[in-house]
C-alpha cells in the first residue's frame, strides 16, 4: 500500500468522516462519502478477498463507499497510489468493452493523485 494511505490506516483506521469532509464534487454532482473501510472489521474489503466485484480491476482496492459508488486506491501500475471513484450505478461487466482500459472508463473517475 502507498505510504500515505498506510499512515492513515495506522493513525485513524477508517470510519466515518467529519461532516465538512463528507461531500466532493464529481462533474456537476455532489457525491457523499459514507465511510472509509477499517482493517479490524470482519469482512472488510481491506481484508476479505471474497468481497471484490468481478468487474473491479485487480489493481484497485476498495477503501471506502460513497453514494452510488466505491472509493478505491490503485495499488500498482502507472496509476499506483491514485484515488478513484467507481460509479456502481453505471458499472459495466468485465469485458463488455475490451478496447477501453479501466482508467479510461466513463464510470471510473480519478479523484486525486494520492491519498
């Protein structure tokens, strides 16, 4: 895991965010950040391999949930360390458009270059 995210887990270990940090703008819409996953919760996406949706790229790890989607961190490759919003309301099955790389899909939006 990237150093900045690892430091966050060691210091805070997920949970709900302060009300002032619960929303972010995505295009013209506001998205509410519901929670950031913790390590010590049984079945957490951070510790449970069985949680990953089939359509979610293997480079991404779900680190939180937001209204209508997943907050994920890229663990390797050219986008390593970057934070993404995956719109689960618009998620397409794996292989539905093999010409498009995961990071160029319209239902995946880069939120930040690092945590």
